[in-house]
């Protein structure tokens, strides 16, 4: 298991500049394989190759129809299979690393992101703006609005940062405790790099120089009725601001348009929610009336806009305990997100296109 | 038995717990010359190893090893005194030997041999109370080291991902060893308040593994197939027994320059392993079960007395637990030799291959890779 310890995960050297971005998105997986696995070490680095061959077949269920890609040639196919097998070998022998939070970078990059990407690209056709506002390195706190009954917006934001940021940054989302109580969901959330939304975890991640994503509206935002769409709810107690202040991390407001309409929540079965232990139980025009079919989200067109960073490093250390400053900063972040939301809504042609 | 021979040749008469005033002479002299270390829980492998190791330190003059039952392993040149910690005899032992350093290792999750949970709990809690009472009366005690466990933090979904020494558990352990450690630490804190002149060091060890470790987790990993909780992949942290001995040594001596060895410290190897990773590295298949089934099966085997698969053990294997070791590095000045992964590798080597040895799995994948494949089909196994 020695060779996996030297996986150059976050290195910038093998990674291209911003000009190479579109191919990287699909090639990240196999390029990593190319640099780390002994089976494919002798091959050329992938940036020089055409992008189409780079799709790594990671698991059986998403194995691409390889015969259809005749432009890759037999060499590319072999390399891809070798990369896939090296990946499989590492996974099956437990020869990979996770961080203290359980974030499995390899699995996220090669499997989970490629599962989310079709939803992101084809279903919601997410348009990303202002990704340059996310700093290239160091801790930063992305604060976004929350909506859509099911936290799809967080996942899409994670794909947006992963696929569009030129410095290959990974978004570490802060999730509600409910996420970590549900079986399977908690396992996937940890492997995707999410952790519990508490000051300790957020500070630890920011201190490590990670990019942290938080949705301070919480259940109030995600479970609000359809009639209140795009109206920001209260931003908790503003704990995210004091966390950012303590670490001197910039706050990047993020506005997500499109997530509100995926499940138009027209009712809330409160009794059922209480019985199941959920904060709300959504009733939409299709759910639960059409059964599982009603759980398919509406294919809305999304826009994710990252705003100008709000710097927090100019404040003295005791500022984190100043409630007035907390409220002001919280309001500033909230208003900036709300304004951007309105602007994006005006620009939007239709909900679905 | 080894201990009998050794004690007989060293100080034969003094060891009978009778309390002659003349016997104090040896203790006094030792105090001037060097340290007298009293160690509890020496009948266990860990205690035995520590006793053998601490005698080699030049500043240690004498080691007194205490346990309720005679150890099966030898204790080097240490003096063994058979005393049940739950009885007040420990106070006389402490007074007669004039120990200045007390290392309390008799805080354990499982009984040695055929003890019941009740007796383990009594030894942990009542034993600690008796020992602390004895320490409080003793004018010679200058340093107390207590072995605790990261169990004190519990494991719950509402907990932060990484515990620091100051994190308070969201849900206090309701019973079992975890509750014992919480209570033991409570008494130790009380003692530290009443005797501020005594340097008190509480070491919260993560799961101790190693070739000879006898912990519940070690016996869990020795099962041919590992029952796991469906839909949960806990993060685990291990500490190697060699590192345990070393950190206990650091804690029982005067602190080195620039470090402080009184207080509470988390002790764990670097890094984290997921349970699924452990199973794969160990080469043992996992049997995912629904959480209620695991709880039920756990209570069943407990009732049958087959193994102590306790509720806190199940919680650990559901939600996992990771602690921060910044204090250990920066304040205590201890760098573990083994990371979590290395500790586990050393443990896996000592246990022999499981049903699915990683080498065989890797070999199988390599053979597939070596096949002259037609159509480029990959094995359709799930990677996770």
C-alpha cells in the first residue's frame, strides 16, 4: 500500500492552466490515474491527448459504451482500462486515503462527481458565473441560498466549483445533522467531503485552507413553501460570520437560481414529518401522488453566481465576539445574495430554458 | 511463576503487606535516589510491557507492580504486589512503598480471563476511587498518570467530526466502558482539584492495536467476517501499543524542556481509516446488517456471554470517532512512531490473512489486467 500514499492529489504541476479547463473536467480522473498508478506510469501525460478518450470507466454501472468512441484508438482504450483496473485494485485492497473528516478525494473525483455531472450538465444545465471570485488558495467561506426541498443545490454547487475552478479546488459543504443520521446518506456525505455544520468543523476546515460551503438558511430555506421562492430566510444566528472572522477567511456570497422550482412545495404534511422525524414533509403537485415518479425533480435551468468576496481579515481578533458587527456582516452577505438573486431572475428567460 | 522468583530475590520480606515502620527505610532511600513508580493493572500485556520498559529508565529506582491477579508474563525486576484495587489495601501498599509516581492502567474495557462486566466496572470505578483516596492521603505522591480512552467523547451524528480535549460530548455515554471512563475522569479531576501539588496526566487513548493488544476492537477485527452497520462507514483512529508505552513513559517522568505533561491529552496515530478500508486491508469480508439487527445481535451475544460486543462498541462502529492530537504534539511533545494506517498494518500482519487477502485480490485484478481483453470490458464489480 505504499504507492497510494504518494498520490499527488492536489498538485498544480500536472494540472493545466485555465485555458485547459474544458478538457480537465472529464479527464481529471484518468489523468490522476495516469500519474499515480504503476500500470500506466509509462504512458504519456494526458494533457497532450485528445479529451474524448479520457473518460475513465470507474464502476460497472457507468461504464461508457467504449465501442462508440472510435477516435480514441486501441492505445487509449487500453490505457483507460488499465487506469480503471488500477483504480479498482486500489479500492478493493483498501489502498487509498481519506482525511480526518472522511473525505475520499479519489472516490469523489472518479465516481461520485461523474455520477452528479450528468445531472449538472444535462438535466439542470447549470450556468456558472463569477467562479474567479473564489480564491485560488487559502480558506474561504462560500455562503449560498438554500432551496429545493432536497439539497440538490449544495451538490450542484460542489460540482460547479470542482469542474470550473481553475485551481482544482474542492468545496467542503457543511450539512445538517439529519444528513449524518440517515444511513447511506451519511456515508456518501462524508465521502463527498461534507461535514456537520458546527463552528468546530468549519473552523478546522478553514484553518486547513479549505473552501467551505455553507447554507445558513438551513431547513427554513430548503423547506419553505413555493410561494416564498427566492425570498431569503433568516441567516441562522450568523455563526458563519464569526467563524470566518476568527479564521480571517473571505466570505463569498453565492446565489443559486433554478433550485427553487425543482420541487414546488405547495404543502407540508407536518404530522407525517413529525412521525418520520423530518423537519418537513413536502407535498408537491406530483409528490407523493405519483409515487416514485413524482420524486423526479423538474428540469429547471440553473444559474450559480459567485459574488465578490467580502474580506474579513481587516477586523481585530475580538471582532468575532461583537454581536453588532456580526449582524451587520450577516445582513451585508444576505442582501448581496438577495440582490444577485433578483438580478439573475430578471435576466432569466424562462424557468426551464 | 516469574514474578514470584523475581520478587523473592529482590525484597522478600518487605512485600508482605504488614506495615512495619522499618520497611519505610527502603522507600525513603529510594525517594532520594530515584523514583518509585507504582503501576496498576500489570496482569495485562500492556501493563506488563510498561513495567518492563520503565525499569530501564535511569531515573527510576524501583517499580511496584500491582494487580488483583498474578500476571502470566514476567515483570523484569519489578516487585509484584497482589492487591485488589477495590479494597483499601492499596492505601497501605502506597504508604509502605512510598511511591512518588502512580501510573493507573487498570481502566479497561474487558475483563481479564473470566470476569463479568460488573467486576470490570467495579475495578474501573471503585478501584480508581480507592487509588485516588490512597493518593490523596499519601505525602509522597508527586505524579499521577491515568489511562483513559477517547470513549469519553461518545459517538453521535451530532458531534463535530474531530474532537479536541475540550469538546464536550453531545450525548454522554449511557453505560459500559465509556461511562466508566467518564466517571473515572470525573474522580481524577476531583483529585486534581484537591491535590494541586500532584501533577495529574490523563491520557485518552484512541483504539489501541498492535500484535499483543487485547482490546474489544482487536477481537472484533479477528472475526472471520466483520459485521458492519448497513449504510454507515465509520472513521476510526488507532494508536500502536509501542506508542502507548512511550507516551506513558513521557507522562510518568519530569516533562522535557518546553513541554508540559500534566493535563488531558488525546493520544492517537496520524490519519484516519474507514471501517471498509480496514476490512479490505485486513482481507476480511464485511457483512452489512441493519442497525436494529446489529443492536439486537449484539445484545444476544452479550446475553449468551460469547463476546462483549457492547452498545458503545456498536456506536463506534456506526458513527466513528476522530480526535485532534495537536495538544499531544505541541504540549506533551510526543510524536507517535506509527500512523493509524501503519498501526493497522502491523496489527494485520500479526493476525494472519483473512478470507480475502488483499494480495490475492490485487493479484486477481492484475490477472484481469494481463488478459488480452476483447472489447475492453471491465469487471463489473462496484468499486465501493
